[in-house]
């Protein structure tokens, strides 16, 4: 999947769309059941700023009937551009293991990521 191909998708025809992101890490530190919504939001915001998106999954759903849908999944790797400075990529070991165990192709991510 390339960015050029992604631009040709007809997302407006879907009844709904799901989005799944894989990141180089995910775990906000120190969550508590006593956190307010604002505190929890800030913890997750900091996590999103620290870790990079490495894979995007998009699935379109077209409703055929009450119990039947046509689903079309699209997946692509996201890798920083060479001309974007010298960005750092922070990893959590758990994220590496999770992605490895779910057949993440790290070579494709590096060599073919958009």
C-alpha cells in the first residue's frame, strides 16, 4: 500500500470505518482509578507525543443487511522521512515483542514505510 493508493480509496462510500494504530510504545505510567479525566488525558497525550506510529490499519465497512457487512482492510507501515531531521524513535520492549509476535515485518517498515 502506498500513499498514492491510499488517496484513491473511496472512504465516503463506507457506512463506517475503523482505525488501528501500532506504536513503538503505549503504556502511560502511573494510572490510577482516582485520576480525573483531565489527568488521564494528559498521561495518554504524553504517551502519544513520546512514541511513534509504525503501522496503520484502516477497515471500511459497507452494510449489506442488518447482519451482513462487506469489510475491506488496508494496512500500511509508517516510517519517518529521511529529510525530517534526525528524529528519535523510542521503543518499549513490550511493543517490540507484541509487534514481532503479530508478524510485524520490521524490514518492510524500514524499507517500504510511507
